[in-house]
C-alpha cells in the first residue's frame, strides 16, 4: 500500500500517551495503529481484499439449503406468533 497522503490529527495528551503505548506494545507506529483502526471500524478495503474474503467464505463449504427452507427456518409465519 502506497502511503502518500498526510493528515494531522490532534489528540489530548492522555489519549496520545495511551495510543502511543498501545502502538509500542504492538510493535507498530502510532500512524499504523490509527490506520489499522480506520480499516477495522470503517471497513475500507480494496476490491482485491473483498475478493479474497469472498473466496475464503466460499472455501468453508457450509451447508446451504434452498431459499424457501432458509426462510422457513429464519422467519416464522404470522400464525406461529399469535396465541
């Protein structure tokens, strides 16, 4: 990943200290910690990462029923909700 854009973020001294300590414990820079947090919280990923994730899910070979059966199992009919 090319890092070519710069952003300045202001933290309180306490927040900066705590984030710096966390980054140090993880063996990374404060900038790396913030970038990782942004990716995790906002889900900003490239198309290659999305394709990799879909491939990983497909490789699980989970049992899948028909659409009709899955609807029956997940959405009860109105009569079953009434007493």
